[in-house]
């Protein structure tokens, strides 16, 4: 079964030219309209990818007002349509105005059928490419995940994910460095899931959240009667993660005496429970994380250098949310969808001002702060859309820094704004161009120049 022919809408009031054009495109399903009303009806009925439009339509066949009205209506109803305009007046000004208002191309009457055919087929090819890009963007918009669960469209985070995937099936110890709330535990779980240990347990422990006198027992376990209250033998987290992965969050908070015992485990791969005398072999992979500067702590004597090098066989730096342009909007939409389902089903999305605030806010608390803000906003929202006031944020201007090279500053700014706009418009090229105040061809040029993906 052959593919259906693409539809070509010809908006032309000259009946002779209508017939001539209709029989010139046997590879299209041609639809004819002679005025604004029939043209827009055909647009709604057939959604043609390409339209040829004579600007001189009744009731203004000698002018362009009616033709421009049709063009504006097409751009409003279906902005991805490739409209090729014609003017019998040879007016360059009208052609340029049509391009500014969204037309794809123009031609002058009298019509050269072969030349117009080339323009029409080129327009169709571009429409198909853009449609495929949108379909891909929508698919990415649904998934937009790395390591199975981390939502991102930022190259910075994709690079982190690729690094984690490369080391996942090795047994090297991995250290994740990043500010609080950047998703270090999520990445550690992603590393575990991508490794050949995924059938084993993933055990996480926050070393900063457990009192110093209890941390040793939590990590290494204890024998019955080892201390007051030890009424039974208990396995520690390292032992529970045998065959799997142990994630040590805030590893910089481990006290020095316990650092010695952890180092011995990493060297010998055996442990002794508190109160025990038997060495227990354990095959546990260690992934750790911290927001502290461990190298400074080594200099100060509060963290062992030999332990650092055992834990940091591979070091991966996690960018902050502010260093991932566009991700705040993607994450906010994902959080809203989840929280609305749980807490306030009436909420369906964000208002434009809310998206602008989310996009411009610095998010010092990173993803955790964003998640908490969206959760609160969904609960507090009165209508269908979460507004800026529900987020309780005041967007300020971002610091331009001390970059003195204007070319670099301009390129960095362009990249950042394009990525913000792509995220805000969910990869739609036309809407992205409108947000940026530039034409689609200019946006395509910038995407190519900066090697950015829609």
C-alpha cells in the first residue's frame, strides 16, 4: 500500500490558473480555495503542509489586504504551515512583508510552473524535516531522562550521565561532587542500575544524619551483646550491600577514627562487626558523595588523604541547576504533573509568568528547592495554572560576571537564551523563534553555529 499523497492547498481566485496549477502537481492531493473563508475551511479540514497563496483575493483582488489576512490566519491556526505567497503586482515590499509575517517564500506572477514546483517541493521537504524534529522533541519531552530516571536536556548533565555509564560496569570507587540538592543519590542509583550489580541491593546512608557514636554500628554492624542495647546481631550497611552498591552521602562527615576502619575495608574487602572477632568477606562497591571540599579537609587534617584516593578513583562533578539552562522548566513540569496527580488534580500546568520566573531564578537549593517550591505551589494554586505568585519567587537579573571578551560573552549568552527558549517551547522551532524574537531561518543558523539540538 502506497503512502498517501501530501496535501497542497492552492488559494487562488483565477479559475484558469486554478486548473493549470491543479494539474501540475500529480504527486500532491490538490485542494483549491478562491477566498478567505474557503481557504481557512480547507486549512482546518486538511491541515496541508504547504499552501500557495495569491495575495490579491476578493473582495480586494487588486490589493493585498485580504491575502495578508489569510496569511495571518494561517500562521495563527497552524504556524508550521509553509506558505508561498504570490503577488501580481511584482511588489518586493509585499513579498518582504509576507516573509516577516511568517510566509516561507514568495513568487511573482505570471507563474512559472516549474520554478513554483521546485519551491513547493522544497517547502514540503522542510516541513517533513521539522515534523520529524518535533516528533523527536516530543518523544524526548516525554522521556528526557538519562540513567533511566534523571530528567535533563542539558549537555552538562548528559556528559555526567555518559561518564557514569562508562564506569558503571567496572568496580572502581566513584565520588560524586556537587552542591546539596543536585541529585547525587539519584545519579548513584542510576550508576547501580546501569552496572552488573543491578540485581544486588542499593543501600544509601547519609553520614551527616547519623550521630557519630552510632555511625560505626550502622556501617559495620554489631554482634549481640557488643554494647548496651545490642540485643541481637545486626548486619551493617556495608554487609547488607554485599553484591550490590553502598552509597555514602556526605562522606566528609565521617569521623577520623571511623575513616581508618573504612580504609581497611576498601583495602582488604573484609569487615569486622563491633564486638566480633571474625573477618567477613564482603563484595560491596562504594559510591560516595559530598558537597564539601575534601582536599581542603585533607590539608586541615580532618580527612585522610589515603582514604580520599581510595574513594575517589573516579571523580564526577555534578553541575548545579543554574548551570543547566532550561532544565529548571523541564523538571518543574515533571514535578507539577506528579504532585498535581497526588494533591490537586485541578492543576494542569504553569502560567507564562510562572515559567519565566522558574527559568530566571538561580535555584541556590538546586533541584530539591525546585521540587519543594513546585509542591507548595500545586497545593496553594486556586485555578488550573500555577502562577508566579504561587511559587513565591522574585526573579532578579542574572549577574553578567566579569567576562571581558565580548564575543565569548555574546556566544555564551546566545547559547543560554536559546536553550532556555527551547525548553520553554518544548523543542518547537516556530515557538522558540517567536520567544527569541528571531526568524526560523535565523534560529536554524544559530543552532548549527552553536551545535545545539532542537
